[in-house]
C-alpha cells in the first residue's frame, strides 16, 4: 500500500508517519509538504535512508505539484493545513488558500487518479463553542458553527470532501479531532509554549481569564484512530475523536505543567489580552468511533503530559532551533534549493 501523507513535516503528520512505518512497515509513504514555518524535516531525519519513505516538497494548492506526488498512490491522508488560530486572525488569506483551495486541488487529483481512499483530517473547532459549566458535547450530528478564520476554512474543506463523495463518488472518510499534544508540536501552541517558556525562564501568556476549556488527546491516540478509520471505517462517514480530560481549563493545564516542572504558577504566568472570538469550551463525544471501530484513548492526560514535558526537556536543540527559525535552513542544506 502506498500512502500520500500531506503535511507530514508538521506536528501530527510527523507522529503519524513514524507511527505508520512502525505498525505497517511494508507500506510506502510519500510525505508531501510545502515546508512552511510549521514544517520541519529534521523531525524525520531518521527515515531519510528508509526505502519505504520519500519526501516531496510541494504545495497542495498547486495542481502541478500535486500531480507529481500522486503517482502510484493508493491512499491519501490529508493533514496539510495552516493550523494556528492566532495566525488565522492576523492573516486569514493563507488559511483559505491552503485549507480550502488546497483541499479542492487534492480532491480533484484524487478523483482523476482513482484513489482508493481519501481521509481528511479535521478539527472539533468546526462546531464552534460550547457554554462553560454545561454537559453538552460535540457529536457527529452537531451543526457546523465555525467562529475563527481557521475553523471556517477547515469547515469549508470538510464540506468539499463530503461534496466530492456525493458528486464524484470519491471514497472519503473524515475525522474531527480535539486538541492534540505530544512530541514535535510547534512551540506556538499552548502546551509546548508553556513548557519551553518555563525552560527559558519566560512567563507563560494566558489569554483573557484563562477559563477556556479544551479537550486534550495524546497525538498517538489520534494516529491510531486514523489507522482504524482507514482499516474499518465506513466510506462517506465522519468520526469524532477526543480525549479523556473532563473540562480542564487552560489555567489548570498550565498549573499542571508548573507542578510537573516545580515552578510557582503565580510567578510563572501573565494574564494577557484575550484572543478575539475566543471559543469558550470544546468537548467531544467519541462514542460513535468507540462503538463502531472499538477505538478509545489509551493515554491519560496527566501521565502523558509528564512524558511530553520530558520530551521537550530532552530535545532542547529541537525546539530552540524551531524558536530561532534555524530548522528552516535544514531543507536547503539537505536537499538544495527547489
Ligand atoms: P502543523 O501546523 O504542525 O503542520 C502543518 C503541516 O502542513 C506543516 O508541515 C506545513 O509545512 C504543511 N503545509 C502547510 N501548508 C501547506 C501547503 N499549502 N501544502 C503542503 N503542505 C503544507 O499542523 P498539525 O497540528 O500537525 O495539524 C495537522 C492537521 O490536523 C491539520 O489539518 C489540522 O487542522 C488538524 N488538526 C490539528 C489538531 C491539533 O491539535 N494540532 C487537532 C485536530 C485537527
Ligand atoms: P492553542 O494551542 O492555540 O489551540 P486552539 O486555539 O486551536 O484550541 O490554544 C489552546 C488554548 O490556550 C486556547 O484556549 C487559547 C489558549 N492560549 C493561551 O491562553 N495562551 C497562549 O499563548 C496560547 C498560544 C493559547
């Protein structure tokens, strides 16, 4: 089986490629990535000499780039996206180009190449915001109500994927997952930002009152869910994927990180201006994928947050190079100019 993994040099894509080649070592993977600021090929250095792994630099929104990558591909797992809400508020246009146009270009190529499965990786953020102190959760029937340019662009992409299933009979599946955490996450996102700021003695910025709730899932549980959907998921269906946390606020997450790292919370944080349109609460009901595909999260938040802290402590060079931008020189040194 040959898989085209778009966005494989990003956080979840990197973890997925490593997971896949461990679990399915006979398969071939083509990692197709534009290497934006979020793509870091150094993550996959250990696979450079693996004959089952190949990297192709390209843009999902460019039909010529996509055509080159598509040769002999059986399955597409589409991770490539602009993924950071704060950046989508500063500059929405790239989000529309990559997340919406890029998905459409890839879908067209998938139809043309008669791809056996197009799996689209999406987010719980397409459903909008839940109330605090409420027991409501998102499920597969929750209406879409995206509220940031990021979530709106992901929602548009989800609609396109379903449209290609109905109109062109493209064999698609979609997963909407909650917030992931784990190794190789860019330190612009809350958990790695908090850990690396503490390691550097810099205060952790907490937006607004900090009483925002996210549903957290360890990244490998997400990869395993995608694997199961590819193996036994029903064509045309959507699966929600979520974690084991019970309404944990950003303040509580940061407090846990401070405790793990023996730091005083009050001295380590600063409350800063809120994010515009900040979604209050996300919570995911993952009973459908549990019932139909027997998936459940294996990794509890506390233990794996500790392990994530350890990973960042042990990989200082990795995140220091990311924070300084040095990792971006790696592609040029390794592969030369495109
Ligand atoms: P990321 O920002 O870490 O990585 C994105 C990758 O896509 C990078 O390697 C980047 O270079 C690549 N990319 C960006 N634009 C591209 C383009 N035009 N063409 C080709 N490659 C391009 O993102 P992530 O956190 O790994 O998220 C991956 C996917 O999972 C995204 O679709 C995101 O919406 C979804 N998702 C993420 C989370 C999360 O918590 N991180 C949760 C649910 C869903
Ligand atoms: P983030 O990691 O950006 O993921 P998302 O917005 O996609 O859920 O943020 C997680 C939560 O942490 C969100 O409520 C915003 C908040 N946050 C802060 O309070 N401070 C920060 O510096 C960042 C990056 C996020």
